[in-house]
């Protein structure tokens, strides 16, 4: 599981709600 791939795949196809969920699981640098 690559965090980078996740970061690219989430905001691309998932709703903002999912993005927040992933952010909780994997801290993304803003």
C-alpha cells in the first residue's frame, strides 16, 4: 500500500468525506 498512490487516487475519484477519512488514517503533509 503506497501512501503516495493513495494520495493521488483519493482526491481524484473519492468524495471529500473519504479524503478526510484517509487523512485520519495516513497523515498527509499540507
